[in-house]
C-alpha cells in the first residue's frame, strides 16, 4: 500500500518536468566507453522513454576506446598531440570501422521491442546521415593532424526535419568535406556544434565521472559559465574526462544554449534523475544563474497556475482565472528555478498610487523555508517604494502570522480603502493586514 502511494506521488511529482520537456530539443552526447559498458542498454531504455515523452532527441556518440582497440589489434599506437588524436591513414580506417559498428549497435538497441522489456511498444525510428560538414584541422605546432577535422557546418534543417517526424537522430563523430573526404571529429565538439545549430533547449553530456571539486571531493551541483571558467583555470590538471565536457558546456552556453548538464553515466538512471527530479543528480552549467527572481511574463502563466492551483483548492489563496492573471501579469514577479516557476507574488498598485495590495504569494512546498518568501517580499517593498506607495495591504486566511512576523499589523474591513473594500469577499472571511512603508 505504502509503495503504491509513493509510486503515485513520485509519478505526480514528475509531471511538471514531463510538461516542461515535451517538444523541447535535447542533444545528448556520450563516449564510446558508455557504449562498451554492460549497462548501456539501460541508457538506451532511458533515451527511448524521453523520446516517447515527446522530447526531440539527438544522440551523439563517441568512439575513442573503439578506435584504440582497433589500433591495438594492429599493433599501432594511438597518436595524440594536445589531447587531440592525430588521425593518420591507418587510424582513419579504424575510425570508419568503429563509427559504423557503434552506430549499428545503437540502432539495433533502439529497435528492440521485446514485450518483457522497457522498450515494448516504443517503435523508435532512428535517422542518421551526412549532417556534418567538416574541414581538416591542418598543421599545428608543426604537427600534421591528417584526417582529424573540425566541424564546419551542421545541416540543422535536415536534422529538424527528422525530429519533426518524431525520429531520434543519431550522429557519429565523423564529418565529410565537399570534396568527399572523411574527417575524425571529437564527439564533444560535434555535440556542442549540433546543440548550437539546432538552438537546443538542453545539451546533456554523459560523462565518465561526476564533476567534483578536487579540493573537497564534493560534487559541484551548478555553475555559471563564469564560475566554470574560473574552475578550469584553478584546476588545470583536472583531466580530460571533466575538462572536455566543461569546455563544451561553456562554449555552448556562450552560444545561447541555456542549460548544459554534465551527468555521470555510471549512475544507473542518472539521466532520469537529472531530468525528472527536483534537484537532479548532475552538474548544471548555465550562463544565467540557476535560480532567479524576476518580473513575470505571459510565458510564466502556465507555471504560476500550476503553483497556485493546490493552494486555491485548499482555500489558502483566492481563485483567479488564467484571463485575470493574463490581464494583470505586469503586477507579478516569479522565482524561476531551472525552467520551473517555484515562487510567485503580485503587487497590485491602486490607480491613485497611494497603496498597493500584495496577492497570490506562494512558494512551492519543496522550496519553502529558505527565505524565498522574504526575498519576494523585499522585492515587493522596493517596487512599492519606486511607485511611491505608502501602504501595503494583504488579505490572508491562513498565513496572517507569517506577515505579522514581518511587520504587518491586523486591521478590519473599515480600514480597507476602495476598491479593495468592494472586492472583499465576506465568504472567505480573510484577515486584513497592512504595513506602512516609508
Ligand atoms: C508563506 C510562504 C510564501 C512563505 O514562503 P517561504 O519561502 O517558506 O518563506 P520564508 O523561508 O521566508 O519563511 C519561512 C518561515 O515562515 C513560516 N511559515 C510558513 N507558513 C506559515 C504560516 N502559514 N503562518 C506562519 N508562519 C509560516 C515557516 O514556519 C518559517 O518559519 P521558521 O523558519 O521560523 O519555522 C509559503 O509558506 C507558502 O507558499 N505558503 C502557502 C501559500 C500562502 O500561504 N500564501 C500567502 C497567502 S496570503
């Protein structure tokens, strides 16, 4: 019984994320190591789930260990300079073999539909193709990188066309030149370029380890691009498994991708935990702060309604329609955290500019008790002062003490100025509180 109700509440809790992710474009990149791992089919199940929830999914896979294995068999050594492979003719042969094999293996896993597996009924269509035009890196420091290339152009229209048809797009780290040459590319660079070209909502890099601070070994939960840059400067010996994804994240954010997630692929279900749970499990890199308090826009109305609906049902907040919020949206402020609205309130100034009414104050239950209510109130005070308001009113059925502890005083209906008095609903029988502001 208990597990039944925890399942129900878990499923309900994930619904805001399901709504938020639908029809969004996510580019997910993973190394060849992930493909070799025993649990790779779990990742494929999670990709399939995302696709069936309406996420427009682009997968970019790596092939580094598969190339190394082939070179090893040929008794040839893998050549690198400045962390970048030198792809000579022999290595290029290995690149072609590895890319073909890995792509076919992923396609096979995505095609599975056994009735006793999570893939039952998924019927995923995979599209891969010549989406990437590349050019040679050339000679650097006197070293000829041969067939190692870099991205020159992404055919984003062709990829979008596949996504429009609900296909999952699978991209290998290989590009072609207009003269028909093949180039070996880095998977991180391809994923970054693809995410930028598609204007993806998220770039997700499945990494080989969690992004931890070497000073205390604690995982870093979020960083702005500026913080990530400083981190890389301070830890120049951090190793490619973290530095390459971090550099890709910084580059993507600077080019307009709002959210880049670094997720340790070794943790089972890490992708789902990151995307469908409150605080996630990985490291989030964004150019803007992870959580911000800002004036609301019409795009926030869905999030505001979702936040206040349960409070209206409990009678804590008065009911207000979507149309009413739409008309008064300029009065609202919200706290947005990773794309979700977790706090809101409104300050309705009266037309004469003498007083204002605070309304619709709410903080999502998961985030209460960390002074977000206070932050919104402080914002309201300073906005009220800008408008030269002298007095703020609030009507409350169950939250009087929260306001009293913040300097509000109780009053009665006679103290309410028009039009607030005319709007007062005797059935709600709310307590009336006010605060003079200098
Ligand atoms: C009131 C509310 C906005 C406060 O948000 P918050 O981010 O948790 O606020 P803060 O962190 O600044 O304050 C938390 C403090 O308020 C207290 N508090 C929360 N709800 C309260 C209530 N109804 N009455 C009195 N105190 C309350 C908490 O116990 C905590 O105090 P403590 O740390 O001493 O225990 C939030 O609790 C909420 O959304 N409540 C439901 C909606 C609501 O009542 N809106 C007001 C309608 S008039």
